[in-house]
C-alpha cells in the first residue's frame, strides 16, 4: 500500500498549446486542492415524504498556493513562479489593443484560441505519468500577500471549464 | 391516447415509480351556471341555468421530469387537437396519479363526477431547466 504526502504533489501549467501535453512544472507549489460538487434538482412529487433528486450538473473548482520568487535579482521568472499565474489576471492597461482603460481578460497565451489554460494536478507515484487530473481552467481569484516573517506567496483559485480533459486518479 | 399518467417506456404491471405524479397541483372547483342580476333597489337576483357544476380548473406542474416524459404532454396536446377535444385524466390500477398526494375524496378533484370532461385551457408550458430535465405545466378546464 502506498500513501502519499505533499512531497508527491506537483502542478503543471500549459498555456502555450491546446495539445495534450502536461506543460511546465510549477516549481514552488506549497499546496493544491481540488473539489467537485454535483448540483441536484428535486424530483419529489406530491405524495412523497422524502426528498428525491436527480443530478443535473457538476462544478469543479480548486486552489493552489505558489511561492513568489526571482531566479535572478531583478529578473522575474515567467515560467514557473507565482508570477506565471499572477500575470494572467494582474494586467496593466492595454490601450494598444483598443480596450479603453482596460486590459484583455484572456488567460491563455495569445497564440492559443482558447481563453482558458491547462492545469495538471499530479500525484507522483513513481510511474512515468503518475496519477493526475488535467483540466482547462480560469483563474477566478488571485491574491499576492506579503507579511513579516513569511515568504511571499500567491493564493490562486480556479474554476474548471467543462469537465476535466483527462482523469487518471 | 389518454392523458399522460405513466412515464415513457414503462409497461404493465406498473409500480408507483412508473407514474407521472405532479409536484404541484392547483384546483379550482368551478361553479354552477348562475347568472346574477342587480335590481335597481340593490337586491341581487340569481338565476340557475343548469344542474351541473362546470369550469373546474386543474393546473398540474411536473417539476424536473425527464424530457421524454415532458414530450408525452406535447404529444397528447397534439392528439387531442389542442384545446378542441376533451379527455379523462384517467387512472391505472385504481390509482389516479394526477391526484397523487391528495388524501381526500378522489371525486372532489375530478370533473367527471359532475358530468364534465377536461380539455386543455391552453398549450402545455415546457421549461427546460437542465440537460434532459424540464418542468411542464398544464392547465386543464372542465367542460360539459
């Protein structure tokens, strides 16, 4: 029997292609979590005493905490630091794109048609691919916090677009 | 074709889960054909033109039923040519699913007791709420 700890957890991000690839591993992940809820509607009829339901929908959301760091002084990592996530929602005004006082809501690489990007939440079980859930997501909340005595980190919350692309868990 | 009382694809012998039971029902008991006149002195005069109560209204709501069951109501509406033909809401094995949950006298909610039959007062309303699930509301009126 194999139990897993946080040391087995990994997070991959792919925002450069829609192909079926894991993407880049996010280096400094402190935690990730995923939850799925199923929405039910009542099918209770007259004469029935107890609730009866049928499932009609599903919603998958998650969160992760990524450390913010620089690989070299003055150089922000654009590949696997928290800034990878932050730059998807923290955007400066982009009047060049014809958006008055605003900026693009696109969270993917500009070359990719989809506005979502792809995350892989992985449990490394020692096999080639490991156990993972692949999904296309939108960041719904991102917050960067800085406080005395703590490492700067970003808390990210995301919402899955449609059903997960691949589930091997 | 009788008014939909069993779910699509179900065959006899039926069990309670095979019935289409409404999740809400409104019944108005109608009235006898009475005409009321007001005299100049304010007195009310009423003339009874018939001996049978009529115009009972039965509104049935089937919440979150499967689309294939919702379709039964549309098919039935077509079969009875909309609001033209009358029909019996019917029962199966002595059970009247449209009166499900009613513990009073079955006749109290019926139109047949008073020589009436139901017809559609208007077209069934189908509201799609989720994949494969709809809510259907039918409004029936008892006529002689």
